[in-house]
C-alpha cells in the first residue's frame, strides 16, 4: 500500500486479485478513504516463463471482470496500474517493451468498452518498475496514446536489511539488520544526486516522444527489504525524502508515491501504533506548501539539500529553517520581497 502526493491529492495504491467471492469483494468494499484509489493489475496472467522472461500475450479476462465490477458498483477509481517491476531485467521476471506496449493497447480497448459514456475515466499507468533507458524508450514510443502515466520505482539507497542464504552479515547486520553504509548514503549529497539521471532520463524520453503521458514515481521506499527500524522511520530519513520530492519537482515528475502508508520500516505511520513517523510530517508540510501554487526548487550548499519553496502571495512572509548536509550548519531562508 503506497501513499502518494500530487497537487494536494492523496493517492492510495492497492494491489489485489479479483476472484468474485464475497470475502475478497468485502475487503475491497471496505477501502473507503478521502483519497484517490489506484489498483494494480496482474500483468503476468496468461504468460509462460522462459529463462526469466514472461512471454506471450496478457490474458485480460480477470482484469476486465474486476474493472466491470467497479463500474457496476459505481466506484470512482483514479487509475489502473499495469504490472509490477517487469520492465528492463525485471524482478523475478521480465516482459519485453514491445509486448508490454501491445498489452497496454489491449487494456485501452477494454477501457473504451467498459467506460463508454463515462466522462471521467481512470488513468492507465505503467510499467511500475525500475528505470531502464532502452526499455522505457521503446515502451513509450510503441505505447503511444494508450498510456496516461509512465511510472517507475526508486530504491536508490540499497538494502535496508541484507540477507545471504538466510543469514544476516557483518556487525550491524548481525545486531540490527541494517546496511552499515545506509546512513552514510542518506547524508551524502553526491550520492543522493546520483539518481537525478533517472528523473532527467525519463523526462527527456517523454519530451521527445509523441505521447502526452506524465512521469510518476509509483513506488519509492529508499532502502528496499522493508527499510530499517530507527533509520527509515527516523528523522535522518527526511534528508533522503525531501531530496526526492525536490528532485521530482525539478524534473516534472507529477506524482510521488511513498512506500508505504503502513507497513515495513519505511511506512509513514508506525506499524503497530499508527503514530506518524517523522516523514509523515514532512509530507504534510510540503503538501500544504505546494497546494494551489507554483513550486520552485531551492538548493543549499551546492544542492546538498533540496526543498520545495512556496512563492504564493499569501505566504510572502514565510520562512524555513533548513539544515545543510554539507556544512551541518543552520541556514535561514527568508523572503525579503516586502522590503522592496
């Protein structure tokens, strides 16, 4: 379950199968939030696995049944995301860009039939995986107008917990399960800037194509394998999170979905008490700042800290106290427009 922000809208991303039985449907019907709901569709149905590659066309019958059900129940679905981490080399399996584009066209045809006469149609989102320039280039070019959002995942900090044949390694791993360099990466400006090539690469692909699709980060938790307690649920993680949100703004990424709302050690809420973790407040503050106004990108100490800053007339006197990663000093940014 991912929590995202886009122009003030809360986005809840769910992955579920549709079997038609009352128990599963009941679970789906209990999902009612003041949020925009996105469902993930199983893109492996109907394919055969050959040496790590899932080949053959997608069997859309199950997805179509579920989509039809939501329409009959008059549920408002913000989007349908096709597949999960199947692009490029994939995670566990992969699907070629050409086949993926063909399957997205099939999903678009289902939309034409099922949502006929409905004014506000859900978004088609894909591929929801790790960025691979060649794969994304081919997919965007061949999917054309069939896809509304091109989504990708980011876990650029490495493993939160490292496993090797079920055994945790090194001192930190033996005692805490954390990669001993995780905090170093979070506090290293040059390392954080390394993922900028992903954002800029996708932006360039979309700009040079005929598509009108927008870029989203469909899932990002920083450190994979559930993050790590006292790191990904602590104050220090905000340096990574704010850096990511700032970078998203620079490269025209319209929506950023955080893994997760609840679950793992990178959740915005504590998994047992549901008390907000520090990043939840960063999310809320920035969501307030950017809502209804233009956002710009500010960097301190040569982009060592990145933050969204508001230039709304109603908040001309606002100021933010920011901690510089590079100098570890406190800087104050203040709008002096009233002095002019």
